[in-house]
C-alpha cells in the first residue's frame, strides 16, 4: 500500500550500510519512522531531500516492518530560507527536538501539526524582519507550552491545584510543578510549600497565562530579553522534565 502525506523531517539515523531511518511528523499519523533506501550512496536523489528542518510531501510504501520512503515531492527547506540566521536555525532545531522527545509514536495529536506550521510561519516572519534574536526563543518556548497542553498537560492557571478554589488575576503566584498549576495563598499558608515548584511575579504569571490560551501570533509582542521570559523558560524545562520522562530519556 502506497500513500502520500505532508511531513516535517525531524531527524535521521544510520540503518544498515547504505540506508537511513527518518523520523517524520505528519498530521494524520503523528510521529512515525520510515526507511530511506540507499540515501548514503553518493548519487542518491533522496538524501538531500530528507535533511532535518524541511517540510515535504513524502510518498510512503507500507511493508511488514517500517514503511519505506518511495519519493519526496516538493517542500520547504528552512535551512535555505534562514540562510546565515543561526539563531532561527538553532531554535527551530530545538522545536523539532521537542516534537521528537514529547510526542508519542503513531498517534495523531489534534492541533499539534497545525501549531507547528504556524510556528514556522512566524519564525520566518521574524527572520525577514531581522527580529529572530528577540522573537525566536519566545516562539519556541511558547510553542512548547502549547504543545504540552495539546498533549494533555495544560497548566492550570485559573484555580488552585490543591483545593480547587478559583484564582483571580492578582491571586496565587506559586506554580506547583507536580500539581501542574498554581497554588492559592491560603494553601501555601497552611501546607508545606511543594519542593518542586517556582514563585512567579505577577507579570510572569500573566505571561504564562497568555502563552497557554492565546494564539502564537500574540507572542510577537514579547521578547527574550524580558526577565519574566527567562522565568517561564526555566519553569518550562522543569515542567516537561517532570511530566514527560521521554524529554530526558529519548535518544537524540
């Protein structure tokens, strides 16, 4: 059986003498692997079309084991589009690494592929506006938080994860990582503060609340030089390390 699907090239690894296994992220089948036959041979036509940081249309042939890549049609080569913009390239690679480490195999996650397309469109816009240094880190961490939410780990920002009481705009400022959200001031007074958590300023709390619910376009208003962004970035790393064991254990 042969079928064609859009896909992002996540990574490649050696498989047998002349072949490689390519990790693809697709809208219908989720994250999958497929064999690219002969791509290590000098005259292989497929080799250059299967470099990471590309969005392509790939024709796959299903077999008894891994599917085989039969053909690659067109696509967007982000390495070429970014040129010498190493900032965009590095942060785009970090985003693909998040897909590789957080997304389960062979499951279609509603919204993740579309969000990834939006991410690259905004990253290219920032590159064209010479704003990659300030914007690329914010887009990447924002995408990461939103993807975690789409995978079932959306941070709880409107109620206390300990007692369930509603939290207003100027309420709790402690984020309980194990609980997955904010703890109210009352719970912090009567209970021992969770060891796995972080105090947030009012601005950082609002920053995270915006990231969770607003479109990625909104993040163009922020820059990576904000101290609050650095807090949200550190919190994200702790959050995914706790809730996604594959973030640490997945091979790169």
